C-alpha cells in the first residue's frame, strides 16, 4: 500500500493534480460535444479498438519514459517484495493511463453517440487488457524475446478486431506472464562509458541527431507522422483548396521533436545561461525542425501527386512556408513558454500547448484558401519575421 501511494503521488502529483485536471477536461469536453447534439453511429468495435490501441501506446510510452524509471529507482532503494512492487508499479501506470489519457477520449465517445452499458464495460476491459499486454510485451523485450512480444501484441490486436470479449483472457494471461517479472527488469541500467574529450566546438546538429537516435520514441512518432502524411490524400478524397492546407497544418503536430527543451530541463538551463546559445542553438533547432517538416511534407506532396495529381510550384512553395513557419513558432514557444509542471513524458507530449502551432497554421491555411494572393504576402512576412529575429539575437 505504501508503494502504491508513494508512486501515485510522484506520477499524479502530491495532491493528485493530474487527476483533477483530467476530470475537468472530461467534463468540459463532454458538455461541449453534447451541446452540439451530434447523432453519430459508431460501431462498438471502433470504441474497443480505440481504447485498446491508445491505452497500449500510452502505457508503452510510460514504461520507456526516463522520469518514470527514475521514480522506480527511488522505490528500488527501499526494502520491497519483487512481485508486489511489479504489481504496484504497473497498477499505478495503468491507472494513470486510464484516468488521465483514456478518460477524455471516452468522454468524447460518450458525448458523440449513444452507448449501452455493456459496450462501455467492454471498452474498459479492452483498455485495461491493453495496459497489461503492453507491460508483458515490454518485459518480454527486456528479457530478449522481441518476437514473442510482437506476436502477443498482434494476437491482442486481432482480438480487438474480431472478438473483443476475449480481452479478459489476454488480461489474465498477461498478468500470469508478469508474475515472473522482477522490478529490475523495468529499470534498464546504463552502461558506464569512457567520457570523450573534444578540443573543437561541438555541433548542435550532431547533438540533435544523437538525441533523436537515443530516444527511439521520437523516431517512432516521426515515422508514424510520415505514414499519416502518405494516407492523408486518401482521407481527403482529392478535395483541394482548404483541405490541402489543412493537411500541412496537421503534419506540424510532431510533439516530441517540438519539446526537446521542455523534456530536458538541464539542457534548457544550459542554453539559457551560456552566452550566445540563443543564436547558436535556436537557429539550428529551427533548421532541424524545418528539415524534418520538409521531409514529412514531401511525402505528403508525393502521395497527393500519385493519388490526385496537380501538384505545382504553388503547392511546393506553400509546403515550404508551412514547414518553416511551424518550426519557427514551435521553437519560440519552447524558448519563451517551456513546459515545466509535468510528471511523465506522456504528460509532456499530450499537453494542450501542442495544438497551438497546428491551430495557428490552420488559420493560415484558411486565409490562403480564401485569398490566394495572401500566399505571397505571407512569404514576405515570413522573411521579415526571420530577419527581425536574427537581428534581435545579434543585438543581445
């Protein structure tokens, strides 16, 4: 009981602030959607599939989070029973996933359509089973059995698609697998390496690439965004105008890469303290995000050309403007409004601030769609914006 309470206060907050915020968000989302009185017909399979996939993904992120492992390290310093600590650790992470991340999604589903109590109960069991499957798969990967973990996840996905009632079976089997786990299996020990000494100035671009490679979740999120870019033209059905700019705005939502400074408080303090780092780091950070956004937008343009055709110089210029403008605004938000009060990386990646840049880019897309001549004006504005920011950095 002590272990659950200590870990819950570390993850939810000393006064369970994360739970209070989640309940407030759920209430507002439910009332806002219900006020619109939507009458959607959603299959129960969609609800179960969303609950299982989303909960499993968030649970996997929590297990790989650096702050989550640091919380576990504090508990490992105290006397503990191995199986009880594993059960407490996974139970708290599952509760955090369901109560702070999945509950708002359920509120939207409940407000958008009418559901039977059995459907909601099935969704709850699927989400709980997904957390257990993610924990068991993570343990299998840590024990050197990635193929077994992949097969177990594939079996659970097939269960969600074909017969969600077997989720209880996956929950029971996953709990049985985890009875063999030790607490240290969820805490990877870093291998001590000899520190390299450099006599030349470091490369910020090389640091960003190493940071990206060291955090595989960032790579996975970027790869998922690339796949989403290839599928967007199919979802839009060949509509032009507003929908083309909407796709570019949605592709700005690369949350992990846009929160590098917030995710690393030590780096943020060093960049703010050392002289000249605002220009040295900030400019290269903007260029780094610009290159990533350009690569994703290029896949979007290629997919649009293959499916619908008609991509010309205007669309290419629009994609470049969106890539640079979103990168610039994301870095400005990181510099002036970094995220500080977060407990886990999942809280950081799901912070409402992530939607500010895409929403602003949606407004830009609406403006360009309504007034095509605004594209040239926005290009001039973007060049002037970059020039003023560079001049301000030089004068600091």
